[in-house]
C-alpha cells in the first residue's frame, strides 16, 4: 500500500514539474542587426584623453551597431568603421564634441590672406634661412640656407657648418609653399595652438609656432624664416 502511495506522489510531482516547465517563457531571440545598409567611413578622433570618439565606437561596437575595422597610427587617431547611419552619426557627433579642439577660423582667414599676398608677389627665384626649434639633437636646429628656383629647391646648406644638408634630411628644407601647407594642415587638424606672424611685404610666414596637443610634451614645432631675399642668377639643377 505504501509503495502505491509513494508511486502516486512521484508521478504527481513529475507531472507538476513538466507543466511548470511548459509555462516558463522561452528567452526572446534578438533579431540580427541588419548590415546590408552599413557604410564604411574614416573618422578622425580628438586629442582629448580619453578620446570621446574611441569611447563611442567601443560602446556602439559592443551594442552590435558598428564594427571597428582599423585604427590608423596617427595623432589624433583615425578610425575606419562600418556601421548603420545612426551609429555613424553618433560617432561623428562625438568627434564634434565641445571637448574636442575646434578649428581656429581667424587663423585660417589670416592664412588665406597671407597666401594670397604671396601668390601675387612671390619672386620666381628667392633665398632664405629656415631654422627649426624642437626637442631634438643640436644639428637639427642649425639654420638651413635654402635657394629656390621656380618653386623647387635648388640648394640647401647648413649655415653653421657650411655643409650641404644631408640627403636623409632633405625634407627639412622647405619652400614657402610647403610652409603654408604645414600651417594649413595644423589648423585643419585642428592643433591645440597655431600662432603665426606673416611678412607684411611678401606674405610669407616669418615665425611659426604649432602645439599639436596641450596634453603631450615635447611635440611642439617652431620655425623661423629669416634673411629672405629675391635671388638672381639661379639656374635649374642639372
């Protein structure tokens, strides 16, 4: 008799468990994120640390709204991402955050005006000395005597040692046009600080001070243009 009662109790328990399990709702399966309309773009981060652009990318990637494809080695970093229009807009908004450095519109206007003067008055042949100030070995801060013929550097010598600029430092000798480009790139970046003075007669930059990031040390760039003169008797390099 006891066996019959025990068996009945066990059967009742099994039926109750089976019924309860049938009543438990199954977890909802999240619909897959549609990637057919995703777009790949490259967005430049900010010099603020931590970078709000990177934080937003990580947040949306974890949520499955975009994918981080590649991080370019630059400063600020550049992120190649693929995502929905909404996700890309959110990342772009982070890049335009008030915390991020803003482009100096007045510096850009001054650059445009000075460059216009240079284009109007620049001589076909000119010579000048370019000195760089930086946290680097002393030989890199020697003034460079540069002679330009029809927009191309014909000669570059170290003023102090009176020796030709070494081939591996060829990029240190710049035309006035290249200095203008250096300034424009810094403004468009935008750098934390760009301070320029321009020659009143010809419009070329006479002093250049660029601080890419106030949070980083020893990355400031300083250039001085001096002894500018219109040159004559120059001949094309053979």
